[in-house]
């Protein structure tokens, strides 16, 4: 995204590409689904508003047809959730395994 003081006119090529990608209808829909899951978790008291160290993880990823149902979501640390990138499919990874 644009850096501090950067406007659309003088934005870098990468910023323009990212802005174009984020404004696609499909990306807007996916972002809305993630935000909905986050709001539901806040409402249920599973995570606090503004807690940037926690992510809402979908056991079956949205991209694989998963839903925002409470049974399909869980709270995980940001680093753990982004490290597995949906590879574990809701299962805890085995210790020592490289996935």
C-alpha cells in the first residue's frame, strides 16, 4: 500500500498493483468473509477487539469451501495461523514434521 505521504499520483508500481488487486470484487468478498468471522469471534468473547496477536483460523479454509460457522473457526496466534497457510486442515501438526 501507499507509504506515508504517498499519493496515487506518485505511488510506486507495487503500491498500484496491490491497490488494484485489493479492489477486485473477489478480494472484497473474501475480505468481508474474514471480517465477518472476526466480528463473530469478538461477539462470542473468544478474542478481544484490537488484539492483533490473534487470528481467526478456519479449520477448513474458506478457499476450500469452508464456512464461517463457529464449528469451523478457532483462535490461533497470528504467527502459527499464517505459518501453516491452511495446510493442516484443522488438525494439529505433528511435532517435528516439516509441513
